C-alpha cells in the first residue's frame, strides 16, 4: 500500500487524485462531526424530555380539571410559561391567539397510555416551528406548546463553523493544486522568452514528476536550438569572411576582360555578391546582444529627403509626406539609412512602376514611418515569414523578382535594435504597406 502511495506521489495525476481524496474526506469528516455536535444527545433528550413532561402534563391536566376550569387553565399557563389550548364539546379556548387551530396541527407520534399515565393518551404534533404535546382525556383534548427545541442551543454555531472549515479546506486544496501547477506558468513564460529569441534562458524547476520532466525537455530543446543556430551563424560568418578573398581576386581579374558586355555583367554579379556578404555580416552584428548602436541626433525629414535624392528614380515614383513638426530621432544614422534604403528599394522593385508613398507621423513619443506601394501585394500565407532570413514569397528565386531574402530580415533587426517594431500588411492586386514605429528616445 505504501509503495502504491509513493508511486502515486511521483505522478501529476496521482498527486491530484490524492489532493481530491483528502479534500473530500476532510469535508465529510467536518460535516459529520458538526452534525453530530449540533444534534448531540438529541434523541435521548427527546425521550427524557417527553417522559418528564408527560408526568408533569398529567399534573397540569389534573390541576385544570375535567371538564376544564378555564380560569385555572389561564393561571397554570402563566405560571408554567407555556401555551395551552383546550378543545372539547362546544369549547375551544387558547391561552394565546398565536396558537393555531387544532385542524392545522399535524400529528407525528403517539405515546401509549401505559408509558405515561393510564387514563391519558399522549400524541406529538407540529405546526410550522411549533411543537405540541397533545393530551386527550375523556372528551377533551389539551394542546401544550412553547417547549424548547430538541436541538442544542449552539447548533447554529456549529453549522457556521462547518461552513468555515469546509471553506478553509477548499482553500488549502486550491493552494495545493496551485503549488502543483505553478511550474507550468514558469514553463509558459520560459517558452515565450525562448520563442522571442532568448535561447540562453533556462527554466528553473526542482520537481521530479512529469512537470519536472517537461521542464528538462524544454531546457534541453533550448540548448540544442542555441547550439544549432550558433553553428549556423558561425558557418555563415566563416563563409562570408572566406568569400572576401576570392571576391577581391575576381574584381581584379575582371579588369583584364576585354569584352565590355561580359565585363559589365561580371561587375553586376560581383556587386550583388558583395552586397549579400555585407548584409549577412550586418545581420550577425545586429544579432550580437552586446553590439552597441552609434546613437546620434537625426533629422528624420532630412535623412529621408537625402535618401530619396540619391535613389535612382527616373520616373519620380517616390512621393513623400513629411510633417515639419517632427522631432529629431535618436538613432544610428548608418543603420537607419540602410533600413530606409532597403524599404524604398523594395517598394520600387515590386510597385509595378507605380508611385511609392512615404509618410512620417509623430504621435506623442512615437515616430511612425509608412512605406506603401501599389504593386501586386503578398499572399497572406507568406506575411508571417516574410521577415525571416532567406525566405522569399517567390519560390522561383529569379534575380528579376527579388534578392536573397535578407533585406526585410535586416530591416526587422535594425528596427528592433532601436526598440521599435516593423509590421507588414498587404492586399493582393492592391499593394503592400510596411510600417516602422520608432521611439523618439533621448540621447544617452
């Protein structure tokens, strides 16, 4: 038996079952004990009281007389502190108008004549909260009431005590269950932090049941993810750095190519490869937790106008809507320039040669920059993944339809590095809106 209990204590189901069993047993014990105390000696007191009052009632009836003397009956009622009603041939007398009529009294139990008095018949009766001794002698019936109840005077106190202890037991059960599932809240918080990229976070739990096993599994998963992503990051960095040397040699070698068309094509390919390497390295720099931004005061209007003027746009498709009341932004100018350039480039590339609108809005201490094109839009299934590295909505991966899937990923990292948010909404055949929100924080 002890072995079974010990095994049950090591499982979540077993612990919950034990808590419910203890709770139910405790409530039953409290209710049984309270009921017993509230009615303690009730039956014995009832029998003793009935016998005692039966003998006393015989003297009362004898004192009143048969036929009854109403004056004497009134005196006996006042002296004995009881209420008396007498019915008989052409007689119905009550010592108090609060006594109901005989027809309303429900008879419950008859006490045989030989138990009390040979010439009297005793019957128990009740009407609402009143208890009656009904004594019949010859042609008259005497009703005596005003007796004290058979339940203890402090019975209601035991009822309230029972409710209190039942509530207290339920509270203890609640605390026990809450203690039992408390690690689940920690697991939830830990999973949310890991989901946000805090792969070094570990959940602390010293339990040895199923919850402890789940905690260890989540920690192990985070460790493996951290190792896998770190290995991937190191591989990308190594490849990026190793490509620098052959890329430089290739640039030198291009100068010996005589065909201008081939030379130009090779220059474009190498420039694209160089841009890809730079984006990879910049993304990894922004992923470093201790990498500090070079914060300075930036005139956001002037920055957007400068980038617009430097962007090749022969058809003048870029339209800016800037508020002159915008406050200066505290941020890293090189990275914010890269952010705006990438988003303008995306808007022009996918805008189907239609205008790209750039709007700046300041609300309280938040700056919002909106880039809205009028292109084909992005399918809803891709929106949740479009800012992931190397993800592209176009599975064909053609150079004419897009890059390598690092642009929006880099924009997201830059925005988050400035404690901001980047959100994307799109409608097919109507266009895409990219919203960047940045806090107008003070210089450190």
